[in-house]
């Protein structure tokens, strides 16, 4: 049975999509069958893995609305052992259209039942909001990874997200775990970056991944070529960071 992991933080620009693409690709490289679901209407995870989103026929929108089975929405990527259910800007409409649906928080969970056993891990790249699509992702997920950038205001909004997770555990998904907090965009030269690492680790000692994702130009360049950092530049520091994270994640999951 596959494990579903949402990658979520309502703050934008914290490295959610970068982490979704590169962690999923790294897990695939380590020979686990992996699926990435793009649940962000900006569709950056889809274009970042080389999907032509303008000509997408079936994607996350159709799956969420139960207009198409999830199996039909799966596309291969250019990364080993990694498939994707891609998004399109149409996904914005789902936020409004699902409001009146019965079981509206469970639409994604229901849709993924038929494919969950076909993958070792399913990652969901969430939008930078706590709207209905993100609630669907957290209701469908077994656990959540929360990226936190090593910059000023890093912890701002984290309390709100943790409260949202708590209410989802109470109302919709009692089995939802926090997989871990992931420190991103770390710059060792900046005192602030080091202070944020200390602060997050002192507040949440049991929850923070040991691996820290450092700022890396090659990581920023890779999506414009439609490739993960592993494919774009396997020798880069960014690739090393994400492979280390994948190994830590698998060890945590006894793999």
C-alpha cells in the first residue's frame, strides 16, 4: 500500500514545489515507484517536470471533480520511476465548484483509492493557501512535510498551519502525521539563516529533518529545462541535498 505525503505551507516562496519535484525524483532514483500530484493551479510542478500544461487533457482538476479516474490522468516524466498527475490553471475553478459537493473534503482521497497500491510513495504539491484543494490533499494524505525557508518571518504562519492540521486530524483524517519540518533556502554565510535553524530546532526538536536544503543556483535553473535537479546537474549541491533528504525520508519510513 502506497504512502501519500502532502507538501504544504500556506506561505508562498518557501520551496514547496522545488521540494515536491526534487524529493519525488530522488525517491524515484532510489528505485521506489513514485507519483507526484500537482495540486497547485500555478502548475509549476508540472511544467518543472517537462509537461506541456497548455495541452493537458486530463489532470488534477478532472480527478478532483471525479470527471475522470485517477489512472487516466497519470503521465510519465523524464525522471526514472516517477509519474505525475499534472495541473492546469483550470484547477482554480475546483475551489469554487467543490464548495457545494457532499463529502467535498474527501474528493481527492476517494479518487486516489484505485491507484494507491500501485505506488510506493505519492507526493502532493499543495498550493500556497489553506483552501479546499489543500484541505483535500491533507485529508487524503498519510503525512505532511512542511518546508520552512531560513529567512526572516520563517515561523510566521506555522502556528496557523499546525492548527489547521490539528483540526483536519479531528474532523477528517485522524491518521494524518507530520512527517517533518524541512529547512530550505539555507545560506551558511548569513547569520539569520543560522539563527532560523537554531530557532526551529529548539521549538520543534523532534520534528525537523536533519537534512537542510541549501540555496543553490542550479536548483533554480532546473525547472526552466523541465528537469529535476538530479537530471539537470547530479553533481550539484542541490542534488546532493535532495538525495540526502530522500535517504533520510526512506530510513524514517523503514525502507
